[in-house]
C-alpha cells in the first residue's frame, strides 16, 4: 500500500484514479481546487507541506481548454507551468516523487513516424508551450519524477470528444470531422491504471525517474474515432461522418497533425502494454449506455 497525494478531484483522470485506486493497493488523498487552486502556487505548496506520510504526489490538474488558452494565457501559464514548477520544487525539498501528466501537444506533428521521448519538442499552441514549460520545470527541480505524455483523453466524465460526438450525433444526420490529424484516443481509466503501476515502481526504484509516452495502442483520426464510436453505440441510427481537413475546421489554436506516441519505453521499463483504443472505447460506451444518460 502506498499513499498518494493527488492534486485534482473532478477531472477525467482524477475521477478514474479515485475509482480505481483501491484495486491497485493505493491510498489516495485527493486535493480539490477549493483546497489548492493552481492559480495560486502557495496553496499547492502548502498542501504538500501539510500532508503526512505521503509516498508520492500525483498531479492530475491542467489547463486543457486548448483554444481558450490562446487568449487566457496568464491562467494557462500559471496552471500548466508556474505552479507545476513550485510543486516540483516542493516535492524535491521533501524528497517525495512526483508523477505528472503531460501531452502530445508539446510536438509540432511534422514527424511522419510516432514520436519517441527524445524527439525535439516544438509546440504549436499556448497550451502546448505551457505544458512543455511544466515538463522542463520538473526536470530542472531535481525531484524524482515520472512525466507521462498522453493523447486524446476521454471517459464517461466531463467534456470530451466522445461525449460531444454522441450528443451532436443524436440531433443531426451528418457531422463534419477532421480526418488529417492522427493519434490514439486514450481512455482515462486505462491511463489511471498505468499511472498507479508507474507510481508504485517509482516509489520502489527512483532510478526509473524520467519521461514516458502513455497512450492506447493503435492509431486513427478524429473521423475514424467518431465512426468507430457510432458503429458501436446503442443508438438506433447514427449520423454520416463527413471527413474534412484541419484547415477547414475553424479553431484558435493549431494542433499537431501527427500525435502518435511510441510507448515502447513505457513497456520496457514498467511492463505496461496499453489496450487497443477500440477495445477501451467499447468499454466506455458500455458504461455510458448503462447510465442511460451522459454525465454533464
């Protein structure tokens, strides 16, 4: 049993982590925004200082509104970079490992093959730049750490692409969806399971400190993801999915066209083999169907 101080209680990963922690032998201590707001680094540092008997700190907080970040730069910088830097320094001072979740958006997407951890970062957006800033601050802090980069996160909780498509698809005959951005839709529950495996290994062996890619296996496009979910949903009828180019989709922030991440290092170090994205998606759809309604 390890004790994990988790920042974040209501996001996709945080909620799945809370749900799955007991099965992994993890005593989870979630800290919500009311106790530690990432706009105020001193609150986060204070929460670390006040916590007792902590074996590892998990940061499941991020500013993830990619388009909004282009104008809300101060908040994105504070939450994704400045407070993460303060968090990492506090972990280093206390000698507690830090596990931090990052993103495929630190890459520009121009590489033709899947990205490996040593590929040069070149983010296209404010979101990507601030997330990269948080990564670099963790490395500079001297804290024992694991940074897990993931992509296209979705779950039964909150707002995400899968739930948006299901909601829109219930009211229309056709949907235009981007078909020239490639990646791996990753279920938050699978990411939570991997996170706890990494956490336990890092507590036992600080030499495993480093950066790792952690996404579902396989790849698709946003259009392919949408079509697959409609094929497996319980809807009696579903809309036709019309492929479009990213340049035809109006958005404030640029996104990488290639978000494929090579997860070989994760498997070789921790023995983690992530499930195929279609398998995980089918399970999430079943959860949503069993609820009868989609969570707000």
